[in-house]
């Protein structure tokens, strides 16, 4: 699996979350945590724990949690948070640069 595959998967999950009835959204949060964890580990190993990348990962995480009803929304709609989540993914693509084409073995990622 490539870094780009993880980014695409997280973006797809965010769209599915937005389309999920609000009452069922909190239960879907768990689907995001493995991908977010892998991105953080990849950032630490391949990018030297880049602060900007970590900020964008945290931003994505906050927007998705807000869509799920697990974080404050700051008076933004779920749709606005989805746009923010997609923006964070786009920023991650740019920040990772050519590294989005690098493979990541999810099974061997340590805790």
C-alpha cells in the first residue's frame, strides 16, 4: 500500500461519514484511526517528524471528529468540516511530495 492509497482511503471514509446519518456517525470514527496512525508513523520515520505534516494530520483528525460529533464544531456544518478534511488531505499530499508514492507496510507498523 502506498501513502497515496492511505490518503485516498481516508478521504473516501470522510465522504462516507458525511453521508452517514448523524446519529450513527460516532460509531464510524474507529475506521479512521488506523490510517491516521500510519500517517503519523510515516511522518516520524520518513519525514523526520515534520511539524507541518503533523499539524495537517491533526487538522484532518479534528475535522473528521467534528463531522462525527466527537469534537466541537465551532459552529461549522458537517459539510464545511468535510471541506476542511479534504483540504488537510490535499495539504498532506503536497507536503509529502514524492513520498506519496512510497510503500507503507501497515502490518509492520509499530505502536
